[in-house]
């Protein structure tokens, strides 16, 4: 986790290393880190509104195919991300993929 924090969240990594007496819960106080975590869930909620209509109109196979493509694209983007915005966009695609896959 340390290389990930160094690359994408250097201020969180610095706080984590500075004070060893404070619990990790207090050290990870970053809005950018919170947006990374919640982006998958927020997109999943929003995509559920669209996924049900797509499934009803085009069928389950098409819906699962859309989910698979979105999940694959999100995984590839997250794995090759070189900045935080690519990582968040990859998580957004993962949220769409998870929701359409269900």
C-alpha cells in the first residue's frame, strides 16, 4: 500500500509516517482519497437507474456485455493509471460494470 500512497496520495503517506501514535483512521483524512473510494459506489447507484431500462429494452445478454466491457475498461484504466484522475475514472467505469453485470 505504501507505493500506492506515495504515487497517488503523498500527503497521506507523509501523515502516516510522521505520527505513529495516532490511529490510521485519523491519518487517512483526505477528500481525494474519499472520492476515490466512493466513486465506485456512487456510479453504481446512478448506473442502476439506466441499467434496468437497458436490460428491459435490449435484454440481459446485452446488459451483461455492456457491464463486462465497462468493467474491463475500468480495470485496464485503473491498472495503467499514472495520475489520480485516471484512477478515479477507472473506478467510475468499474461501478458501471458492476451494476450492469448484476
